[in-house]
C-alpha cells in the first residue's frame, strides 16, 4: 500500500510545475474570442467603450481596426440626409470647396449649400428665399466662381452660399413655397405671426429648417440675403456699418425697413445679434445676363466678404470685363446660360 505514494507525489509536482492543460474541448475557439468584440459594437449606441476578451493577441488587432471604422466621421457634417448623399469636394491652391445637401423642400428638391475656404471669419450668403425673386441666384453663382479663381481673398475666411432656398417657389415663380408659406416669415422670433401665410408655427417648413441648419453649422459673423425688388440695402441687428460698407461698392442706398415679423433679419439680426443684410436688388433685372448682374453687383458681394477691409475696385473691374463661367460651375452642374438659369427658377 505504500508503493503508490511516490508516484502520486511525482504527479502532483508535475502538475504544479507545468500547469494543468485544459481538455481540447474546453480551449477557446476563434469564434468565442470575437464575441466580446461583437457585444462591444452592439453597445456603441449606448456610448460604451468596446470590450476586449482576455485572449487579446490577434483578435485585439481586429478590434482596433473595426472600432476605427465605426468612429470614422466626415470632416464636416452639414447634411441632414443619410450617408448615401454625396459631397463634391474640389481644391484650388489649397482652397477647399465643398457642396452639401442641407435638406429637401416640400417637393423633395434638394436645398444645397456650397462652402468655400476655411477660417474663423465666416459669412453666410443666401438667395431665392422667394421664388419670384430669382436674380440673386445667378449672382451668387458668379461669386462662387470668382472666389474659386481668387483664393487669396479668402485667407482666414469661410463663405457658405445657399443659391436656392426656395426651389419649389422658383419652379412656380411664386413668392411662397409649395405649401403657400412665406419662408421669410417662418422663423422663430418674438414678432412673428402664426397664420397660413407665415406658417401655423415657427419653423414649420423644411426650407426654413435648412437655413437654421446652415446658420448652426456655419456660425456666421455676418449674413447677406439677396431679395428683390426694393432697390436698397436693409439691415437688421448690428449691421449698419456693414450696410454702409457695402453701399460704397454699388448704386443701392442704405434704407432701414424695420424688422419684419418672423423674418431671417429678425431671427439672425435681432434675436441672435448677427449683422444681417438684406440686399434688395431692383425689380426687372432678372432679364439681364448673369455677367451683367455680376458687373453691377459683384463688387458689393465681394465687399461684404472682405469687410471691414477694402479692396481695389479697379482690379475687380478689370477681372470682371473678361469674366466667364469657370470650372466650379461646370463641376457643380451650374447652368451656363442666363436663359436656362432664369427659366429653371434659379
């Protein structure tokens, strides 16, 4: 009976020194090693950090790569649309030009924004708030091309341009959107009026919400909104000096029209305190070509961007004399003819 004891002691010592191996059917499979990673990705919605299993090795590398893909985001997120919406990006002398979809109109037409340059001095420019005031759109598209060709003007500056705020109204040649609402009376302001023409509630229209989205993304230091046909420069909020500056570069007088109920000027200028200019172009000028509009009012738009700095108008006029549609408008699908621009409601 005493003979087996040395063998038992030897076996125990071997187990202590070498460790007890697990049976083959208890070894962790590659599939089980990935379970913690799958669970961690499921918890991403709750902002939990991914967990890594105790057997890290090769599976750890996989989890790192996967998490990087999960957290990868676009450089700038402006579009409220789904990820299948495309963003066009072009560069010229390190000047980024980006095109986004901010939303869609009531009739599902895209409301687009073009962002040029980058910097803390941000300017927001909007056109065609009212579908029967179309001259601003070819003008801001000329501006887009001019800035593309003159990137030095945007050192430290960023410009966001909304060429067509009201595409449905443009299609109908109507002041109102497809639901009969005046978008420039639909903002959330202390002086707004709830009715069918202004909207039964503030921000009831998708086009207005797209403008709000643009303001929140751009964080503008000043806003320029192009309208017709009052032939003057109106301002809201602390915008008098900016209005006087712009007036030096065009034939439009500065005129305080007052804060309209639920207007962009009342919201951005009065409520938010952003210098807001309503550039009221004359009536009837939509019959002129984009080149003619640019020669007449292009300097005023450039002045609004460079404010408070002045710029050489003589140099600007020499460039305008030979101005033509360029690569930006071609790349972004802009119309090349004035007729096409006006007829399509842009």
